[in-house]
């Protein structure tokens, strides 16, 4: 993240004037087709997070070494052995010499809304044994193929969605929770405190965000928790600089001067009158920062500094799939597409929010 991006976000999404109708930005947001597309993409992945065990056909860590590197849809046909219509699956295996072989003389139907092993999800709030689909027979249906250990790629993608989104949410929360108060106090009070804080921010911004995250992960150690902390710390200077600029433009307005004249203290004035009117750029930056955090986490996973096997994290899946591009390109292709889609969704939402909250619009 660069200063230019921060300044552009602050300028385009500055606080709306007090007399502006509060619902105007929502009307502009609803009329933006890119906003609908972005929210649709994010909603799709949130559905995957909420109903992962129901949507995923298999356990993301379940291995079957006889079916490694199966291409997407291997053994799937649109008709049964006696001409029945529907999805049918034939047994498929891979051998080191013969490659992929499908027993077309044997087929089993794919059924919708089947019962399977009981599972708990979202901290036990969801308990069920219902699956969206399953095969009525001793075979497995791999819609997106399998990886180097015979694990179902679709199941791993679905279960990996919550990891990437959770990393983005926690990282942004750390950046907002530390960077916003720090930048607000720095801009409002000024003086020596402002100078010290901004010089520290300058030093942190001198490092590319991903490089700073790599340094922090190397210091704290690998793992999802440390990745979230590292990416969150890397976003603190972005928020601090952004909020400071917004506070400097808001604190000289008449209602702030009136609050001071009424004898209100500096901190109550700051957090009751200044910060609420500087929320627009924070909202925009948070949506964009979600995309950046997911990319950083995927990059750290790709470098082996993030999630550990067998966790179905998209960056880790991409890194492992890179080793088998010549044999099974789908193992790396689908996690890469998932990362591109979710980042695109948050970028579209961020751009739409920036346009909707622009006071000059």
C-alpha cells in the first residue's frame, strides 16, 4: 500500500457535509452495477463459509492415494449404464504407469440432499448430517478433481474460504483498532506526539507491505494466528496516515470549534464530533484492505510462511499445486481463481463505496 493510494482514498471518500441527506450515498451505491457484482461475489463466498460442511462433499483432509491428480469431472457421465438420465460416476483410479483409468462398465448415481456423517459448524451453532450431494455407491465424485494426496479440491476450496475471509477480517480489525485511534489522536493533538507518531509511520511505510508482513512472520513464527497479526500490523500505518489527514480537515470546522467553546475536553470532542465525520475514508479503506490482507495471507502461504498443511488455505494450496503443474494443473488453477475472485469482489465494493461517499458526486 502506498501513500498515493491512501491520499486518493482520503480525497475521494472524505466526510460528507452535515446538511447532506444521509441516504443519498445508499441510492448511489444501489445504482452502481459494479457494487452489485462485488457484493454478489462476496456474498457467494460468505455462503460458502456459512454452509461449508453442507456444500463440501467430503472432508477437506480426507486422503485417497488411489485417486491422486484426477482431472476435474473424471468418471462423470450424464447417463447411467441402462440409459438413465442424470449424473452418474464411474470408479476412477490413477497408477504411476498407466495413468488415469475409468471403469465405464460400472456407474453409480449422484443424488441431491443426502445424509452422511454428522458434523458441527460455526462453533456448534450448526449441527446436521445433511449434504448437498453425494454418490449412492462406493465411489467419490470429484467435481474439480483431486490433489497430490487424493483430497477433493472442491471440498478444500469451500473450507478454505473461511480461512481467507477470517484472516482478512481479523487483520483489518487490528489495523482499524490500532491505526484509527493513533492517527486520530495524532492529527487532533499535533505537537511532539504527532511528530513522533508520523515518523514511526514513515518508517513502517518505507517497507512494502508484504515485506513488512514477511519480517513480522519471520519474527513471530509461522501459523494462521501470526499471519493475521503480521498482516494487521502491516496495515496500521495505512490507517494512521489516512485518519490523520481526515481529522486535520475536519477539526477546523465550526461544530468542532463550538464543542471546544462549550468546554468539552479534547478526547470527547475528538471521538464524538471529529472521528464520526471522518468515517467515510475508513469504510472505503477497510473494504480495499480486506482484499490486500487476503492477498498478503495468500502470498505468505505460497512462501510457506502462513498456514501449515493440511489446512486448506488457498495460498498454501496454490504453492503445493505449483509443483504439479505439468501433471495436474487444476490443483493450482482453482485456488488461484478463488483468490482472484474474492479480491476482485472487495476491490469492486471498495471502488463503489468510494464513488458513493464522494461529497463531490
